[in-house]
């Protein structure tokens, strides 16, 4: 997935779901009340991220899926039954993720690195007062034990390709973490004070440490870390 929200949508008619044998006609409580709005689905993304089901009274037929602020949204009619929702959400999520993988494949390389650099620069200005100006920020595919790494002596930051596809607020935390290492080589009090202004700090840390997310990649929780690249005399650090 790209570092920004994808704009492509996947859509299918909601009425094409094949009826299951012996299926009853139980309706969603939302249908009975005629209400609409956003709810979290029990189904999640392959990386453990949440999926929002958006019921709309204006939508009469059809189900669509799209990315909004880094989050997967499945838009359905307010009248869709519970059974139909359980059927369509995982299928639309799978279609959405396939589209994201195709887009990601086309954006790796210089274009993706340029967007990553711009994002890091904006984060430095917003949360670090623009005190950090890295020379390069890029995606790498050979970094399997760390989400991100930095070499302040060279002014470089590298972000693991495993972070691609995570919510944007998690990517922002990874970038900020590495940017803060330009100011503080270790994870001391000063380091965490630099990140204290980031509103989703705890949520992002929890996301990266989540066992459910780690299990999808056959790794144990905590195996990955955000760290300095121990080169040219830089001292390594652990979270």
C-alpha cells in the first residue's frame, strides 16, 4: 500500500451474493432501526488493521471498498443484513488489498522514496520544529529485523518495506522515531519527550508490538525494533 491513502475503489452489486443453503432471513438491527453510520467489523486486514463498515441510508444497492486516511472502509446499504455483511466484508477487503499490492508494486523506487522524504520533512516541521533535515529517506527491502533505521552521521533514514500497508499514523510514528534519533541517539527521557506531541504515540507502539500482527509474518512479538544503524561509530539503541 502507498504511504498515502489509495483512491481506487472496488465495487460490486450487493444483490449478487448467492444464498446459502438453509440461510434464514434474519436482518441486522441497523436495518430494523433504519440507522446508518460507521462500525468496526469483526473482520480485519491481513496485517491486523481495523476495517470500518459504513452503512448509508442513501446507498440502496451495491457494496464498495476504499481507503480513507489509511483505513479500509467498506460502504454498504443501511438495509444490508448481518448475513450479507459477513459475506461481503472479507471478500471486499481481499479485493481492496489486492489492488493496494498492485499499486505498491508500481510505486516502489524513486517515486515512492520521494513521497516518503516529503512525509518525513513535514513531520519534522510539525513535531520537531524542523530541527531535523535528513538527506535521504527511502524504502528498503533488506531490513527484516527493524521497522526503521537511521544513520545520523550520513543523514539517512531507511524504512522497512514491511511497514508499507500499515495505517498512515503508524508509518508517521516510525518516521518520527527515526527522525528523533538525529537529536537523541538513545531512548532516554529526552528522546521520548521529542515524540510526546504525537497524538497516536501509544497506539502506534502497541500496533507494532501486537502479537496478531507479528503472527501474520511468522515472527514473534518484539522481534522487530526501531533502531539506529550501527555504522560509523553510531551507538545502537533498543526500544
